[in-house]
């Protein structure tokens, strides 16, 4: 069923109010199909009924927003980047944090958790090396549905094969009926929370590494500036911000600048690019903090 222009306008405004995301004219064609499942499940037969129900049904509004969000993600997305983090960034971070033996990471827009668990695997694979370190590995997303899935750590056959080698799949996941379940020790390394990037950054702040990949693409310039301000506020003075391949801080904020030695990464603008300082980021060691599930 195709929604009317009026219904689409209202849905687009709802998405922007809840998430800050703009639904451009070039993407509106997919709204009717994206909401078809929600409407069918709730017995809504027309756009007018949808509009009326949205005024009084908070659960429906949440489901509509979730259905419109792009939750595309997979394990070790851009494998070369994760290899770079593991072989060049983490050793440098370990040296800079050796006095406190603490590291914290925030993955904003983490969707269903694959990016966060990919980082956790990097540390789990070197468990002895990171023994005695405290790790805070936080994943957030505006979608409550995505965060619920991330906390469960259960993935379909299709999802588990995207980006994972056979060795990692067998080491960190158990085959279950209908899919694969992350082992408890891996899930305990991370915590997941519902959070809007435009709100006050999550605690504890001063993150050594912030990943915010392919989230800013959907904001207009003003909203993107607000998001960059929050990212800069959350970032430690010598911390690292990783953006998506099509995103940049250039011309978007006066608080951050690119690290030209590492495309895709940013740092606080006041910081010089000293020896060994990269903007890739850091994620802590291995098992210290049990996450909320």
C-alpha cells in the first residue's frame, strides 16, 4: 500500500524529531515499503489511520522510527581498518595509557552490535596481553530494537558469515537452532544503551576512541554540527574519532580536524600530530566490566 504525501510528510517529521535524521526526497520512495510490516502487524490499513494512531500510540511511533532507520552493519566492516587498529593503534594507546591501564570506547550508532563485538574480539584474541587492564566498551544506538538485539548477541547464518572468518566464528559463537549465539565471555566485554547522538554524550565521557561511522550522512549541516560538538565533548583530549568512509570533519566543525596520515580519522583540532599519535582510536583490553544485557 502506498502512503499519501501527507502521511509521508508526517512520518518524515517524526523521524527528524526523534533522531535528527533527514529523509531526503531521493529516499522517500522506500517509506511505504519500509512501514508495510509495521502496519500489517498492527492492523493499519491506510495512511490516514496510521496518522491518527501515531498521535496516541507511543509504541507505534517507536516502531515506525525503527523501521525507517538504516541498521546496515556487519562484523569487521572494512577489515583493513580493524587490522590497522589492532597492529598500529592499540599498541600506541597501550603505551600512552600504561600508567592507568584503562581504556574506554564508544561506538555511536552501533546498530545490532557487530562493530562493538568485532572490537571485543580484537582484545579477546590477545587476552594475556591485556590482562589487568580495565575496559569500558560501550555501544549506543537510537533504536531500542537494535540495542535489544545487540544485547542478545544472536545472529542469523547470513549475519554471522558477513565479515567473520571460520576461526573467529567457532571461537566466539555457538551454533543454535536458527542461528549463532555470541559466547557469554564476549558479551560481558561490552555494554549497550539506547542513546541519541544529539543528546548529552553518555558516561563516563573522555573516551579514548569514538566510532561514529555512517551516522552523520543522514543529518543536515546544522544538525551535523551539533553532532560533531557532542563527539568532541565526549572525546578525550588525545582521543581518536573514527568516521565513515563518506564522512569528514572538514568544513563541518571547528573542534575537530582530520588526521591525514590515517584517512577517516579525526582528532581535537588543538592537538598537534605528534609521533605515534593517530586518530584511529582505541579500545581497551579484555574482560573487566560486565555489560548491561
